[in-house]
C-alpha cells in the first residue's frame, strides 16, 4: 500500500483528531502529502463498501478521510463515483457520508456543476440522493462566488424540466434556492406551484417562498407550523469551510463598485 494512503488507516476517530487540533472544521489532509496522483486510490477507498461497514475502529474512518481529501483536492474525477455511492450510504445509514457529501461536492467547485446537474435531471435517481446533490450545487455557489451564476443556471435548467411528481425533491431544491437568496429563479418556481409540484410542508407556500426571497413582506401568522425550510434556516452550522474568495469585512468597500461600505450596500 502507498505510504501516503496508509496514513489514513492510522488517523482513527476524526472527532478525537479535531479535539486534539482544537478545530471545529476539517483538517488540511493535503498536508499529509496527497496530490492529484492519489485520486484514483482515494476514490477506490470511498467505493470500498467493506471499509464503510468495517468493525475495525480505524479502518471504518478511512472512506471519510478519503472523501474529505478528494474534496480538498477539488477532484472532479471523483464527482460521479461519489454520487454513485449515495444510495449505498443511505442504505447503511452512514450519517457521516450523508452529512458531508454535499460539503465535498461544494469544495470541488465549478467543474462539478455539469455532472451534478445531469444527476438531478435523471428522474430515476432517488429523492434523498438527489437532495444531497442539489445541496452540493448550492454549496458550490456559496463557496465559489464566481460559480454562482452557473449554479443558478443549472437550477433553472432543472426547474424548467422538473419531474412534477417529485414534489419532495422539488421542495428540497427550492429550499436550497432560498438559502442562496436566488430571487432570479422566482418565475421558474412559480410555475412549479402552478403545476402543484411542490410539497408545501417542506418549502412552504408560494407566498412564503416569495417572502423568504425578499419579494414580499413576511406574513405574521403565529399559528402557522414551521416547514422543513424553517428548521434549516434556524440551524447553526457545525463546521467551517475554506473560502475560495476572501471574506469581505463590514467596513470594506463594496465589491459592486458603488463606493459605499459593504455594510451600507450589498450586505443587506
């Protein structure tokens, strides 16, 4: 076995590793010596179902370290193999994989957009797996600002070809759109509501979506039960990520070129 790959079998529980490092986010696994030449071996580790279900306390974590490293390497070759494993991860209830796979796809960035769009356009793929992929697209837009327009165009392509019977998935995708504040897609979204193709228990009514996108005032109705989107909106992120673009300070000049401070311009 390659010496660099062999290190993954010694890392053990990532929660202990994070505690030792004092960090809430992922470590920089590339510092262990991983390069593009290791991508095929890392993909094979993620695909090795015996590792994911292993009773070995160290080996069971190897796929996790492999997919995190693939994300940090921005390995576009890994996109299709990773999403092909999603149904397996749901089958064995691998909560780590289910939670982290959208993050991995988000780190890979712009080159992953086309294959991810192809995946959600395939109506034969399961709703849970397609929802992870749509979250991955959303994270690409959030983490790689230059890719935002391309991601929104991918969502536009899906919304105009949507499977009207996939109400749950359509609603979950709209939740991602709302988190991106992508009001540009409202006409596409309205058409799905016209076709009764949205589970409103997940995304809310059209009025609620428009309000969340800043297109109308939010109605005051304390008796309305929370939707799935509402619970996502109030959740506290539990991990950090590496930005592709530098963070803009509140008092920095706004990047739109207005000459105003960011806090007085595009921050709101």
